[in-house]
C-alpha cells in the first residue's frame, strides 16, 4: 500500500492513508461511514488501485451494489486480478440479476483464482441458481471433492452449509439435516449458524436477540474475510510510517498539481463494462455449471488462500438464500 501512495505529494499521501485506515476500522461496524472515508480517499487518489478497491468493498458492505460493481471492476482492470469476483456476483444477485452472477462464474479465469476465491465464487453461483428456483441444480453444483474434505479453513463450513441449504430448498430434508450437522462439526469459529438451523429443524426456537449468530447473512454470499482487501493489515503501519518517509522537498508545487488529478473523475478506469452478454438458456446452463463446478473449485489449489471480514451463514436475507 505504501508504495502505491509514493506518486502522491506527501501531505496528500498522509491524508489518503488516514482515510484508508478509517475505512478498514469502520467497515464492519459502520459501513456507511467507512464508505464516506473511502470516497474521500478516492477524491485525492482516484488512480490508486487500492483506493478503488477500498471504495468497492465499503460500498458492498453498505449495500451500495452499483457503486461496488463499478469500483471493483475498475480495481480488476487496474491490477489484472480477479480477486473479488464472488463479491461482484453477489452484487448482481442483490440487484435481481442472478443470470449475470452465473455468467461471472462461467467466465472466470481459473488460473487467477486461489482455492478460497474459487470456492466462494462457486457458492455464490449456486446461490444464484437457487434465486432462479433451480435448487436441485444448485445442490449439484456444490457436489465437489472439497465438500467432504476435513479442513479447518473457513470455506469448509460455508461450503457444507450452502449445500445443506440448497438441499433443504429442494425438499431433501433429511439430507439437509445431515449436512447442517456436518457444517456445524467443522465450524468451531461460528462462521455459520448451522447448529441453530439444526435446532430450528427440530422445532426448537433460538433467542437471537444478543446477535450471537449472524443469521441475517446469506450462506451463498462471499465470506467477508475473502472479500476484504489484503492491504487492510498494512494500513495502520502506513499511517504511522508516513512521517518517516524521505521525500523530495519539491512538493510545494505538487499540491496544486494534485488538484488537477483530484478532479479527474472521468478517468478511463471509471468506465463501466457494458452489459454485453445475452442471457443463456438457464436449464442447459445448470447442467454445464454442475459438470464444471469441480474444476472451478480445484483449479486454484496452488494459488493459496486470501480473505476479508467474516461472513456467516449467509448475507442479506432471512431465508438462507439471501435475496
């Protein structure tokens, strides 16, 4: 992050760093305020990829779906990465466009995704199938090798939970019960509300007034840890180290020059992608997705895992499907 701010005049870089630190600190508890800080940073440094990423992720948490899509697409273009495809797909679902979420899953460049990112994208794509009422197809997409892997990674309970939820929506109650149980068995951190769902299936009501579970988070939405910028941990150091930077003392003139950049809101990177894909036949697509979902998850094994802020059993709805 610090290196990305080097082209800026020192006073501007310090201000941007402070806004980014505030964004990271507030994004879970007050996403709207976090978004304000991120946008303030963008006004000063619209050509810095990490700034655009911060705006996109804060917008996602604040449920500003269109802004999140525009900013994260810009971040992907600027960096050549596909880090936040699962977040983009979930935004499309939130906007009532599950077909576009599935298109993102199909068109993903698997070699650019780590295992965690690939699995999160698969979970969101399966959720999009569920949004379209194709619950059996959603369950079929999630029947991959990783489903039975005993792992302590956050994707393990989330994958099992999403599968259980798809089974339940498909009317396969006993299978759903089994997989909610298997999700709970590997969910020591309480990432999902699988244990609570099991109790509900047995007719036991849970008092959730204390917010012990994040049951309003969709099982098929991206894990917040996966969605988070991998630069968040560096923000505090960046802010503290700013005063130690040895910069050229010619920056007296730079502040005026920066004003020109601040207003450059028509930057080429801000152009949104055109929605140029025609809807494909959903039923045929479901078969292809189910057949290819194993490749989607397995292709990133060598790329490692990366995160962002903790999703629970789901995202923006109370029905387990999120929308």
